[in-house]
């Protein structure tokens, strides 16, 4: 997997700790959440503008979509990451995004469409279908990816003040849908991505949001395949 440009290169495994620890290449990369809602904690310091413009966020979405498609289609059977979230996406100094940490990844046997296992991962980004049924499919990653798209659009953590004020703490999907139903999309967009935009960019926002909401459908069967999601982002 480490040969893909959007997957962090794995060097090996350290066995000298209490438990096995995977060792990845590090070249100044930082987790995506540092650039979205933890900007003051990024290594360059708060004095530097850590915000991501729309073009950078769109590129990150494309990069991670390509990485997930690779996991789902390039090997003998689909590998489900199962823990897609901003803190597991590293962004390098050139704005290239890479998937990082495959501790909870699981393979689906050839000829099968799902595998049973107890839920692992960040519950707020986890497929509700998987939580309820105990069966994981490639559509579970699609849900988590949709949550990442919503995070890129809004710049909101799941426990931000905006979600608290809207009485939707921990539920970014409900928060977004509340404003979509009122046709107030710009109210939920991160103000940073609105800077300098025009009609074409506004259309990109709407298309991006529509794709994200399809990805976070409650039932896996109602979500698009990851390869389709990646094509929509190109």
C-alpha cells in the first residue's frame, strides 16, 4: 500500500514498546485537523496563516478519495480503512494529502461483500449501519469520507460552539441539514473558503455538499461507490 502517493509510507513496526507500533515516514507532515479547527496548535505557530483555501481543500478531498479507491479496488479484495477522520489524514508541505494509520483496517474476503466485526474507529465518523448491524462494507468508508467532506466545507469540529448553539453537538450531519433545509448553505461554510469566490465557486460548494450528503446516507445501500465519488470530485 505504501507505493501510493496518497498513502503514508510504512517503514516497519517497532516491537520495543508495550504494544507493536507502526513506523511511518515523516517529512514535516501535519494532520488535517490542525489546518481546520486546531490552527493554533500547528507546528508553524499561530503567527502564520494556517488556513486552507478552497482549492487546497478540494485537492485534499481528491487525494484521499483516490487513496480510498485504491484500498477498495487495487488489491485481491477490498480493504476498508474503518477509521477515516481528519487526524488520520496528513498534509505535507506541498499540500498533498496522505492517509495515515491503518490500525483498524480490515479486508473483505474475495467474493464477499461484507465482513462481521465489532465496531472500531471514531464513533462520530463511523457508519451508523455498521454500528447497528456489526457488518462492515466498503460503503462504511464512504460514510466516513462524507463526514470528512462536510468537515472540509464547514471547518467545524463535532463539538464546536456553532454546533452547540444549534443544539446539534456531535452531529455534524444534522447541523448541515438544518441549514440546507432552510436554503442557507452559506451560513455553514467556513468563511475562509468564501473569500474571493464567484458564481463558479458557489456551484462547486453546492455540488461538493450534495455529494457529501449522498455519502452520509444512513443506509449503506443508498450511498455511492467510492470510485464514483472520486470521479465526481475530478
